[in-house]
C-alpha cells in the first residue's frame, strides 16, 4: 500500500466518523450523505488496489 492510499484511507475513516456523529445528533441527510460518499470512495480505492 502506498502512502497515498494510507492517507486516503485515513480520510475515509474521518469521513465515516463525522457522518456517524451527524446521524447521532439527528442530521440524517448530511450524515447519510457522508457515509454513502465514504462507502463509495472506499469501494473505488479498494477496486483500484487489486
């Protein structure tokens, strides 16, 4: 794994954390959007790493 992939993975984890916090406080739209974006980004990163 290159350092750029590790950096992207850290950003994805951060995005998931922020999305989860937003869902906990009741901002379902923004939280769900962030979780969906992070899932898509992780899928793209995983697909290109193969």
